[in-house]
C-alpha cells in the first residue's frame, strides 16, 4: 500500500461509481459477483455468522472492522471471487480499489484431526454438498481454533488504495462479504482453505 489519503466520497457517489464499474465489466463479458446486503444483518446462517464472529476476534483490527461492516452494507464490495488460497475483490471507495487477500491452506495435521472429528457424522455426499450439516459438524468446522477459519498469521492482505495500514477500510469490507457469500455457498470455505469437502465423509 502507498502512503497518503484519498478524498472522502459520499455513499451515493460511491454507489454511482460502483454501478458504472459493474456495468462496464459486464459489458466486457466479465462475470461479476457484487455483495448485496438487505438490512443490517450481514450473514443469516450459522456458518456465515460464525465467520463474521471469527473476524471480530482479530483484536488488532477492532478499529477497522466497523468501517468494513459499513462498507459491505452500503454495497461497496462490487465484485468478490474466491479460489484456493485467495480472495480477490473490487471495492468502491474514493475510487475503485482492488483488494487481494492471500489465505494459507489448512495445515495437513489440523485437517486430519478435523476429518476424524467429523467421521460418521455426515450421512451423504448430497447432504455435504448442500451444506446441510448437523449442528455438531458445524460446530467442528466453525470452531475458532480447531475449525476451517483462518488465523491472522495465515492471512496476507493488500489493497491498491493509499492507506498504509495492513487492513484499510476496503480490505476490512471484503471478509464480511465472504461471510455473506457463505450463507449461500458454504463450499467456498473449503475452496478458500484448499481442502476437499468429500474428505469429511
């Protein structure tokens, strides 16, 4: 990140810029995945809420996370994509910024322990793929220390904005966008941590 500060831009103007950027990307044939939040609740499912709660355990960034929540609620995350070990997003702030968050894969030993704990608790592949886990399994997967959620030491954050902090407002919005996505696509958590869901059966 670079030193310096960008001018403040009102929410309405950010939304206007965001809509223009999304339209431009679609016109060029790019698939766009904006994060749209209805109301103030970012995530509604057990696992989406657990992800957001985990974020708030990052005490080093407690002053940035509220701004991230505001940004994601305002529709500032205009595109979000996950692949193994990486989250990439476009965030509308003073300008349109590119955010990249690198996430280490789950250590093999930790994954093997998690798989053993889930053994015999998932009835079918269909249940697994639909994210219809029992409460016991979800508690294992979303456990703050033993589950699939990454610790700060396994994350590297970067943004094209002028803020020199590791977690700027734009970066802070993106993990909350992931939490909202997990409501509908729990499999993305496994994709991000570079593990195969079927191993749990």
